[in-house]
């Protein structure tokens, strides 16, 4: 009689769980000193740069056959502009979830954070070292930010059991959601996702499973092995 064997199992989501395809918006327009971005309730609201529009088209091509049940964007236009090509292909009107807008950067809003980080401002170095946004004067408290984005995602999860949802949002938000999913003690453990990248969570009640992080295979250029890490707030960071 043949011995009983046990294959290594593949991951299977449990009934009632929700798949969240988290897409970071495409690259936004450059910041220009003395010309702050337009704002929405104090949050910088730049449009996409030409590179960002190209990334949006690549995201649409990647996700067009993924049987998505809904698309969500924030009330900041760079997410809506990134989602637009996919929404048009699928004939879906994106829902707006303001709770997933980027962390508020206080006195460094409107593109100033990019300049401060590029110039090596000591406060920026302290922010990175302490892994807290609220080192910046007037910035959203880290605990409030964490609570805000979790409540927003719980609303989406509750509305979409047994479904797959694409959520177009921001680098800081993605970093915070993945920090919570993995229960990391590091505030910036997952900050640094690329523009147009895809991350993947499976949410089953209070149990969130990280399945994929910073997938950029649809963007071309191969695997980025640059040994220099992205810093939050530089031209590739979450305020871009």
C-alpha cells in the first residue's frame, strides 16, 4: 500500500474575505519652489506628470483581466487620474473614499517636503530616523493617521465580502496598511513603494494577509537593484 503523501498547500482565501489590490498613484507633477500645489482640505493635490499617465496605462493593462468588483480612489486627483484608464476599460465608475488620502504633512504640504528632503533638512532626517510623519510641524499625528486609514479600509472590506477590489491610493497609506497587516513596530517598514506599483492584501475580518508588495513588473525596466533606498518624501516618496 502506497504511503500517504501531503503536498505543500497553496494559499487559499477563506470564504467572506476581501482581496484588496492596492495601487500607488502614478508619478505626479514636479514641485516648483514658490508655486505650491493646489490643495484639497489642506492636502497637496498635484496632477499626474506625463510619466504618471504612462504608468496609469500600464496599470490598466495589467489589471484589465483581474475580475475586479469595484474600483476606489481618494479625493486627490492623482489617484483618480491613475485609475481612469482601467475604469474606462472596465466600464466602472470609481467610488471615492476620502479616508484613504495621503498623510497630511502640515507645514511641509504642497510639495515643500520634497524640497526639504532633497536639501537634506535635519528635520527630514529626524523624521526618517524616528519613522513618524508628525515630526514635521503641523503634520497629522501618526496614531490618527493609522486610525483613519484603517477605518476607511474596514468600510471597503465590509462592503465587499468575497470580492476583489482595486484601491488607488498613496505611498504613505499603502505603507501604513501593510504595517498594520504585518503588525510591524516600524512606522516606515513599508514606505517606499514605487509609483504605479501594486500591493495585495487579503482581509478576513481582523486578519489581514500581505500577499504582494511593490510589484512593478508591468512598468518595464526589470528589477530595480539600486542599493540606495527611497527616502519618504523625495521625488519617489509618498508625497510625490
